[in-house]
C-alpha cells in the first residue's frame, strides 16, 4: 500500500482501491509484493497443517521463493550475476536470522541449548560465508566505483549496512568461540543463552532494516546526493 501510494504520488489515506489494484496487478513491484505476501500466508497456514517431510520441504521452498522474489526483481534484476548473488545473500540471511529466532522462541532449557547450539553454529558459519560472498558480488555489480559508497544515497546505505554486518560478524564469532563451548558443556544458563541470542537478533534486525531500505532505494537513488523518500 505504501509503495502504491508513493507511485501514485498521493497519501496512503487517499489511495483508492482501483489505484492499489492496478499497482498490485500491473507493475513488477506490485506483483512481487503480492506474490511475497501470498507466500507468507501459505507459510503461516502451513503451521496448522500436518507435519511431514514432504510438506516441510514444500513450505521451505515457498518461503525461499517468497523471500527472494523482491530482490530478484529489484535493482539487480538486469544482471544475472547480481541477481544470483543477491538471491544467495538473501537466502543465507533468512536462514541464519530465521533459525536463531526460532531457537529463541522454542528453546527453554540449558540441556536443549547444549544440543542445538553447536548444530546452529555449524549452520550459521556456512550462512555467513554465503551471505558475505553474495553481498560483495552484489555490491560490485551495483556500484560503478568505490566512490559511490559515499557520493550516492544507495552507497551510503550500503556502507551503513557493511558497518552493521561487521559488528554482527564480530559478535557472532565471539559467540561461536565462547558461548557455544560453554553451552555445549552445560556451563551457560538458559537465561544467558537467550540473552546472547536476543542481542545477536537485535543487531540482525538493524542489518535487515538497512537491507530493506537498499531494496526499496535501488537504482532510483544512484545519483549523487539523492536519498529519496523511500530510503527514509
């Protein structure tokens, strides 16, 4: 709805049903948003469905397609390398952040953290490698020169995300070298493990917010000095 209002240059409260429908059905951004919202509804509905390996795989596939739909039709859609890089980057981020969020919601006891945290640590290491590689490749395709990291609105958002990601990687590595061994040997209380996970998730949330701003900003703000209303 916000994107439709921006495209029509009207406030959201003045956005008519016809205009919103036209945006959702006849523009790439609108169709992508509609598709992603539908995928999200399918995933939510699957919570009450019977759990089977095949159903879980299907839901994971729907979630993956829904998550990558927007980046693949964004500012890197015209580049095969950039599109593949941003898709891998997005899926790695979703798997890393989503799995940690799931642990916070479901793991309650010290013994449970001792069992699942080492496995999550192995998973997250692979996610970080793919995430960083995809992000670097996407940035190389998106930016014409390193100077655009400072001279353009898109570049400044990307620079801020790089800083936040650096902090996140440092925190994650510290957790991997200190928290995981303590949890594995049952020396970390459940409240401590939950606190560390929430701290990491909070930093992830900032990185994801910047990623969303980058996806919305795209090529429209690649001119020097332009941030645009969407980035705000």
